[in-house]
């Protein structure tokens, strides 16, 4: 139960890397969209 409620360092690292990756993809998508519109 404790392992489920409290995030392990591994899961937090994965979550952090996923957020960083999604942020990078979002910025790339925004740049591509702006370039397409302009």
C-alpha cells in the first residue's frame, strides 16, 4: 500500500522525463504550426 501511494524515485524520474519530452514535442509542434501558418 505504501509503495502504491508514495511515488518511487524511479516513477518520479520517468514522470519528469516524460514531462520534459512532451514539453519539447509541444514546442516543436508549435514552431511547425507557426511556420506552416506564416
